[in-house]
């Protein structure tokens, strides 16, 4: 088993299944929420998150690992052809996902970003981070799929472009090695 740390979750990657749990900052904040709720001290709870009327960004950040897990669970069925299935979620505290092997090293972060950008169009700029990084993708059932799709903005974007993304990822995987890095210009200068 391997352990990988993402931006908001820790993944325990096994041969067939991967377990994702919120990272320690989320768990620490959850413990604080329960502590203040137990004391009935809502004022202190608000202060802890720097919460002001209409601004709950800090709160959302604090529990982001939990929210990302939960969103992946809700989206999994609908996105099954472009996202690795999430089989189970215990209120976002623990998710079980199929394990997806890493993409071939010939595919770069840039290749992926361009591929996803072409499939999605300008909307990609609402959440470029989710589709930049080969680590957020893997091979499942012989296809390239997303294994990190819990960001708040990426869900609706993916739902609106399922077919083009599926096609683009299929083409990406079927490209011969030489069409990836080094880029043709660099090759020429060699
Ligand atoms: N289903 C999976 N199969 C294999 N590895 C995975 C899987 N899901 C996540 N990982 C690994 O764990 C890392 C962190 O998971 P990720 O879902 O990206 O969390 P975060 O949203 O915190 O970035 C990924 O970058 C990847 O290396
Ligand atoms: Mg990630």
C-alpha cells in the first residue's frame, strides 16, 4: 500500500481500492466544531473560523477534505465514464474509490491541461487546477479518468462536457509516445 498526500486529503492506495480521508487540518477543525457545539459556544465557533455574515470561505476551507470526499461520492455515478468510481462514503470522513494506475510518464501535466481545455473550452478557467496535474488522473478500465474530482467548481463543468472529455481522454491515451514530450521544437533543436 502507498500513502499519497493531496491538497486536502490523504489517499491510502491499495492494489484494487483506495481509501481517502480528509487531511489533518480538516480533522482538527472538525474536532473544534464538535468541541464548541458541545459547549454551546456559537460565538467562539464563529470567531474560530473568522466567520462573518455572508462569508463562510474560511469555514469551507477548514472542512474542504470532507466536502471534496462527499462531492466525489455524489458525482461518481453520473461521471462514471470520465471519473474513477467512488464506491462508498462515510459522510465524507472516509471514501473508498477504485484504484487507478498512474498515467504513462510520456503524458505531461501540460498535455493533460491542453486535452481537457480543448474538450471543455474557456469554462476550464473557472477551475484550471483540477485538470492540471497527471496525479489527478489515472487509468481505470483501460481508460484515462479523473481520480480527483471533488472541487466545488469542477463538478458542474465536468457534468456539462462528459462526451467531449471522454473522447479527448481516449485520444490522449491512443497517441503514440513520440507525439508527447519532448515537444517537436525541442526535438528539432537537439
Ligand atoms: N483512485 C486512486 N487511485 C490511485 N491513486 C489515487 C487515487 N485517488 C487519489 N490517488 C493519489 O492520491 C493523491 C491525493 O488524492 P486526491 O484525490 O488528488 O486528493 P486532493 O483532492 O487532496 O488533492 C493523488 O494525487 C494520487 O496520487
Ligand atoms: Mg489532487
